[in-house]
C-alpha cells in the first residue's frame, strides 16, 4: 500500500513553469510529473561521473607546412574541394 504525505517545497519559478507545462502537454497533473521526476532521479542512485577515455593516434602530427594553432589554414584545408 502506498501512503501519501502532504508537504511543501520551494522550487525555482522557471522549473515550476516547465513542470506545469509538461503536465499540460501530457494531460497529467503537476503531482504526477514531480513524482515521476523524483522516481527517475532517485532510482539510479548518484549520477555517474563522466570519464573521457584516452585515445592515442598513430602518425607524425600535422602535415608539413601547417602551423599549429592556425585555425583559418586548417579550416581552409578541410573545406578544400579537390
């Protein structure tokens, strides 16, 4: 059996407005939207930290004649047709 508790929370106006809009879009209630959001957030535990994997590429760096950091030159080479 699920029991319910009435409570008061203070949330940012823009967040409340988004939640109300979502409830209208889904023909639902604000309560249902908030409960679903809390269930989703709490179901997986704390968010996992993002780790960027290290990638190593074979090669000898930039082609001869390309200055490192010369973004205009690199852009022109990327879009060169031919």
